[in-house]
């Protein structure tokens, strides 16, 4: 495994992965974050790693990119990976509910399981878990804080965040 850390207009970020793709994206120093991160023993610091991913993230944050074209290799259960794939189908600038995702996965009663998988998404931004909201349109939890979720949704809507965005 190798990793790199880089600065963005949003916050410092760390990308982790191997030759099979990106496994993690960590947003550093975000107030309200509920996620811990540690560099594991044996990981190699490779400053030039993930150059394309770093460029695409910078373009996204500048409003110049709406989709990512990267090789991803997140680790999780088959159900978690199915949820993360479904997140990638939410168009830029749109939101959907946990219930919508559960229904799309043909598991309409799995809203809480979808929420749990969404909360464990190891590659936020690229796998856009911030686009998932409550059934009533409320900005429900986000591992990096609701304030950052609001900021990301505002970026995608090209306007200031005002309350709930649905």
C-alpha cells in the first residue's frame, strides 16, 4: 500500500491505495469529522502517487469537473460495495435518499443498512456519499460533518447552501 498527502481548497487530503486502485480518501482537519485515520505500518509514502486523482479532485473542487474517471478498489462487504456503486450513480448536483438507494438495490427495507454502508464509504467525494439525504430532504449525518456536506452540495448546485437542499 502507498499513500500521498496533498493540499486542496477544501482541506488537506490523503489518498491510499495500491496498483489495483484507490482504497481510501481521507479529508484531514475537518471540524465535525467523526472519522479517525492512521497511516498503517508498512504503507509507503509516495509523494507523486495518484497524480490523476489529485488533479481530478482539484478540478472538482474548482467546479471544473462533475464526474471522476479513476480506478477504485474500496474494501468492504459485498453489500457495502453495492451501496457505494449506487452512490456513483447519483448525478452531480442531485441528491437522493437512503430509501431511494435501498429500493434501487431491490432491498426496500434496508434503509438503515444503506445508511451504515454510506457512513463507512472509504472514498468520499469520489464516491459521493454527501449526495444522500433523509427522506424528508434533511441533511442527515456525514462522516466529515454536516457543515462540510452542506458545502459540497452548495458547490455542486453552484450556489450558496441555504438550509436543506431538497
